[in-house]
C-alpha cells in the first residue's frame, strides 16, 4: 500500500513516500481504507522537530483522516464493513478524564497516523461520521473540530446569548466560530487580514477586529460587550496573546488554552485572580465527545470549511501551504 513516513524530524525533506505491507486488524481492531486526511499545526511541528514530544521513528504522519471500514477483527461490535468512519486523535481516551498516558496513544506521533491507504485502529478509537459530510469534510473533524467542541461545550458550557472571541482563521478558530453560532452565541473574530475577516463574517461572525490595525484588540472586545468583557476566549496564540485574552474576558470568564502560535511571554497570575478566570488547557478530546459533536453537527447540518484539497502526491505541497499561513479553514489531502 502507499503511505508516507517521516524519516527524520528536521524538515519536510524527511517526508518519504513508501510502499508498505497492508496491515490486518487484530482482536478489537478495525481496518480502514483511508479516503482523505487533514493537516494540523502539530503535524508541521512534528515534521520540523518543533513539537513538544518527538514522534516514534519512521512514523506514518497525520492524526486526522476518514474512510471506509474494510475489515474487522474478532470481538468488534460497533462497526461493520462498509461503515463510513473517522479515527480519533487519541486511541486510548474513550470517555471521562484522560489518564497520564493518553498522549502515548496519539496518532501521527506516538503511534502511526492516517497518511496511508489502509490503517488499523482500535475499535474504541473510531467514530461514525455524519452522513451529510464527504470524506474530505469528515477528515477535518478529529483534531480541530473536536478541540473547539471540547473548549466551548465540554469546558465552556456554552449557552445561547454568550459572547465568544476566536483568534485567527485557522482550523480550530473557524470550527469554534461555527459551533458558537450553531449554539446561538455571539462571536467576535480577530485576524490580521480584512479578506479573511470578510469570510468569517460570511460564516456568521457578528463582530470583526483586525488586530494589525487595532493592536489593542482586547479593549475593542470589551467595548463591543458594553464594558462587561467576553464570556469565553478560544485562545490559540499562547503566552504571546494570553494577557490580552485575560483583559478581554468578563469577571468569571473562561479561557480555553489551545495553542502557542504567538510565541512565548511571561504570564502574570495576578490577572487570573483579578478576573476570577477559569483557564483550562485543551488537548483534543475523547471518543465520547467526538460522538456527541457528530450528533450535533448532523442535526444542524454543519459543514466544515475546507481551504484546499491536495492529492496524495502533493503531500509536501500541502504541508508548505499550511506553513505559509494563507489558508482559511482546513488543508486536506486526498488518498
């Protein structure tokens, strides 16, 4: 079967196309013919050696993918041949609180990922995908969509009428915008691009802030809310924007800390106390969260935003497109 392996973690030159034996499912496992994968910043960081945890040697990359079940091992009860499915980022986080070792089951890092024609996954680490989505659309769900869902719904306990601030127009932020609007919340979107902000508005963003033109975007967010502050921030910038997010929230507001795209800076814990802030680190989510999210997406007909779909042979180009940062939504690879 065709697959890519990451032969070194020093740059995109380490990505090599390979011919590998097709895997077979063992007890409690299913085999999936992968139709599409999607890229996350984590995948780029792993390829360049910038991720906080090194991947296993010669790992098959990418955590996110969707396809069709082509085989089931003994004792598999939830899936049958022909089912349309997606893999879960964490293969060993079924439900409840994650244990200290759940990171060891992450696809595309500690375990081989989805960038292959056929993969074998744990039954508990697979979900059915919404019937209204294509494989390309469903391939965007496992990391970015579930992270946004975990942030807003599982952690944030979002209720209609709240105000949410999303940073930028990458995969997590766009899904957060869509989920918040689906749930009846008001959304403030930030970006350095007026063109991207216009697209965010078309997706339902209520208020737009160009942070290049208005560096004190946190003050504008407070103004928009009549001086109260926003209820939640989906924080993907990291320490470089964290202080501004603290300034933007209301007293008792919530920050879901997801990324570190804006670099490093010192964080003053006094502001957390002053705002009575609820700050939670978010790392994707469990299988049960994924299933709940898919039910909500099915009922509401939510469609993921795919920026561009590359062919399997254009995998390195897809990585470069993500690295350039010009995308809006998700970058997909067709298998």
